C-alpha cells in the first residue's frame, strides 16, 4: 500500500529531476526501515517503488528496455515516463 502511494505521487510532481528522484528513493528507504522495525519483515514493494523512481531519470530507451524485461512494473503507472500528467 505504501509503495502504491509513493508511485501514484509521481503523477502530482511538477518537475522530476535527479534531486527529486533521490529524495523519493530516500523516502522509500526510510519508510521501509520504519516499517521493518515495526513489523519485523521487509516490504518488497517499497524496493519496486524505489526502482520506479530510478527509472524516471534514465534515458527513455533504457527505461523502456528495462520495463520490457521487468514484469513487476507492468501494473504501475507510467504517466511520468510518457509525459502525460
């Protein structure tokens, strides 16, 4: 659930640059550590959210190639990658 919220938040970002991606990756790691301390289990979906934000700063060709390989990204929102926000 937390990972979905982080990913959906990308629809509301006005500018996505390297600093934004780093901040969202740090947020997902901090959230993952906090949840791990509470539940004593790792939230794998937050790794996927972190990977999603890392894709946003890659070249479009590289991102699309990675997306075609990684099936777990298929259910996520690709609006930021296409420019339709």
